[in-house]
C-alpha cells in the first residue's frame, strides 16, 4: 500500500490536526501526514506537529500584496511536500477560487455544524440561539462556495439543557476528532470522491 501524502492547514490550536496525526501513526492507515502549514506563526499546533517530527511552515497573508500571491506561496510549500491531499483543520481564512480549483477533489475541511446549517463562524452560539435539539460537525469537500462542498461524513450530538457555546463546542469536538480521521481514510482509499 502506498500511503497518500497529506498536508494539514491550521490557524491555531490544532486538535483536529493532532487527531489526524494520531490516526496516521497506525501502519494500516492509508495516509501519512507530510507537513503542517499555518497562516499564523504563533499557532500552537505548529509545535505539536514539530514534536511529532512533521515538517512545518508558516506564511502570513499580510506579507503578500494579494491573496493570490499568498495562496501561490502556500501551493509552492504544499508542492515541496509532494502533497496529494490537503486537510483544512481550523484554517480560518477564506480561500480564493484559484487555490480551491487547484486542489478541488483533493481538499477537505472540518466544520463545526451539521452543514448546510450554520455555515461560517460562531456556529455553536448560533445553534443555541435558535434552540435546536441537535448540533454536530461535518467533513466536506472544499469547493468555491464557503462551506458548501458535498459532505463526506457528519456526526450529531444532542444539545442539552444549560449548554453554553463552550460546553456544546466541547461535545462537538469529540466527534470532530472521531470523524475527521475516518473521512480522510475514505478520501485516501478512493471511497469518497467529489
Ligand atoms: C474546530 O472546531 C473546527 O471545526 C473549526 O475550528 C476549530 C479548530 O480547532 N473550524 C471552523 O470553524 C472552520 N470554519 P482545532 O484547531 O483544535 O482543530
């Protein structure tokens, strides 16, 4: 089995990144994590990745005159790692059409809601404000529309009395860490296709 080469894009904590790294340690996992790229040099996830011996890089968008040039630089880093697939894991930048089209079908994202509900930010607070009974997370293909690509896997959690955005986020995060490695497995084996 040739393992697919996967790069992860992060902006912060990197707990989903850590779940992917952990899954990829299993010898029968169909993907290996070859690099972690952050748009924030201070992202704690970079240290976690480096501690696992994984290549890391950071690129600040503010240092590039345009988003296109920033994203071209990201592509050069990803290509230097011979990346087959890209996983967005708490990467908090909207990606331009050129970058998305270049990686279309080979780039997935985890989003903290049951898409198509609650695209965008602040999903847990918005779900609580609406009084929904169920919330959750989605791993989906990245397509040009924000949080619009087809879902690969979803997981549901109940909303409980007394929930705050923080308690709900924590319950959803447990499921994120479970379904993201499973979705990457489906992608890397060709069982999930755009
Ligand atoms: C996760 O909950 C992820 O679903 C969310 O950010 C968090 C990152 O945490 N992503 C988005 O909101 C994307 N729009 P992590 O850095 O610990 O994985």
